[in-house]
């Protein structure tokens, strides 16, 4: 696996692989400047559909830690009523949400499995910058490019992070597109050329015109480069990560 | 022309050239981190104007695939809709919109002159990932950075950047897509306000002030207040 500069040029976005060749989240460019991120499929994916980061576990938020001094490279905390599998949060983030040390987050290197409401010690990639106390509150957040899924039209459990370029196999690794001219799929309404596009409120993985105030509250994906007929695929200027 | 890494640092965005020096769409950064894209100008451009990709060609959408193409094929024969010059769609995209093979798109390497209701072969940069049948339909889309124009009040494609100089038609140069940029205001901009493409004045932006304007394409956030019809600084995010 490449572990250096997290940018890869001249990628081939139409390929997938069972073993990762880049770090999750690595940014990739084609020779014409289209932008991609390296991700792992959390389920079978369909080309042209908007994808979501892995769902949050609300029982792994607002957690109480043990004190950790500045410079510590691990933090121990007590989980809520959901167990954690080994390295569920590896390459994800430990987020300090309330005093002390709040406003700072740390990349997680790894951790063992832990039972529901059990104690969990997380190894960090960087040392603690500001001491954490037993009054601090912690959220655990998975790497957004790990086990991505089709974006649900209702009941989102995370944010949109790209569009599938190919039909990807569950558990495989590959590139998802985040910026520049790319493919999207219209839901049950026609897409108007030049329209601001948001995630559909009717069909999983699809997009629709941002036509009113309610739709302005939906996640923004990009702008239509052409008109697109109902339920068909077409081209948009993606702006998820540009 | 440079054909390798599509990111160039320390560019001079105030130059233009009659000769193409980089890939269309190449990303450039100035020394202070402002972000640009390399384009071909589709008309005479005015500095500070919001720009749009070339207008869609609805006559070249929903086209039939003239002959089935297998996985791995490097060309696709398509029955075209109208008269189009050779290679107008070169470096653009062949977009598969309905089965089979839908959801995928391919960068076009070259094509001959197109004629109405006549099959033409499109050479691709990448091999087909999913086979196409004669039931598949495709759209032809120009490279959005080829022949950019002033953003019209009534959109015919998507905004792609802001002109940083007065550009000469058919020349090549840089347009800004990110960071502090000078942009034309349709009406007064309030400092800190989210700004969208104007639907009243070509090349301008306006404040996203209500449900209607919030539905227009987002361009950036005002770094200062800007008076009506004047140019001012926006934190651009295209």
C-alpha cells in the first residue's frame, strides 16, 4: 500500500481491487483534473449513484474518557450500549466535543474489540495536544471512506462523500468521484440544465433539482451540465469535494 | 503541452496563449493557494465575469448506439443527431444514460465530423467496462473547460469559474475556481453572505437571500460588502 503523499495522479477510476493499494481517502486525479477519493464499498454499489459515508453509531458519541495528558498516544473511554468490533474506527477520528480539549480531533490508529458499555482503549496516530479530563466528552467517527453505502433518500446516517464510477463489489476498494464532470442519476423528476443538484428525497442514490427552500436543506452534490430525463443517468459538475 | 500531472503550482493566471500549453481542466495554484482551471475561451471574456461550460447540445443527447460494443472496446459507433465539426467532443464525454451500461461515462479521444442520422465512431481513452447494446442510449457532452462562455442569465450548462483577465476568443488561459476572487455583483452583496449565480445579469452573482435564490447555483461567500454592479472580493468555491 502507498503510504506517502495522499494524492495520486493519472488514476484509472474504472478498476476495483480486493486488497487496498492506497490509504482510504487518498485523493486521485485523472489527467483532465477530475477528482476522486479512494474508498471501500460497504455493500454492492451501482455506477452513477451517490454514496454516503458509513452510518454513525450514536451510542459511540458523547462518551466519557479517562484523563489523558498532553502527549499521550492513547485514550481510554467507556462505550455506550453498542459493542465495537476490532478496528471499527481505525483510520477514523476521536473527536473531543466538550471540555477539556474540545475542538480538537485525533486520527485513530487502531483498537481492540470492546463489549457494549465496555471500556475501550484507542491508539492515536498523533499525540494528545491538549490534556483530556474525565469531564471531557468524546465522539468516535469512522473513516468516511470506509464501507461507503448508497445514499438513502430518507433517514441519512452520515454525509454524501462521492459517486460510484463503476459497479463495485461489497468489501472491495476503488475510486469514487467527488469533483469535476461526472455521472449522476435523476430520480422521478427531470433534471434541468444548469440546476443546482441535491440528493433526492424520493429515491436512494439519486439526485434532483434544488427547486425550493425545502430542497435547499438537502445535501448539495453539484450542478447539471446537461438536462437529464427522469430515472436516467447524465452528466453533472460534481462539487462534493473540490 | 504538458500531459502528466494535472496540477501546476505557481502559475501566472494573468496570461493567455493562442497555443494550448496544458490539458483542459488542469488544476493550477498561485503561490497564495488560489485555485484555477486551464480552459479554452469560447468567446471574448470580461474579467470578473462568472463563466459557464459550453452550452449543452440537446441534439446530441439520447442517441442510439449504432452497433453493439463489447467490454474492452476502444470505440463506440453512435447514430448522431446533427451536423457537428470533427473533434468538437474530443476530451469530452460519452455518457451512457440508459441500459445497457448506464451509469458509466467515457472520455472521448476523437471523432470524425458528425452528420444528422448518420453513424459515427467515437474513439475512447479507456476501454468499455460494461458492454453496450443497440438498446443503450448515450449523450455527448463537451469538455466543460473547452469553449467556456459568460454565464448566461438562463443557464445552458453549469458555472465553471471566473475570468481573471479579458480573454481573447479561442485563446487558452486560467480561470479561477477557488479562493479570494474578483467577481461582478448584480445587486449589492452583504459581507459574509452566501452568493449564487445571478439569474438576471449575465456573468454576475447575487446574494442567496430567499428560497428562490437559495436554489440557484452556489458560487461562494462575500469577503467584503460589494456595491450594485461593481466588482468585489468573494471567497470562491466552484
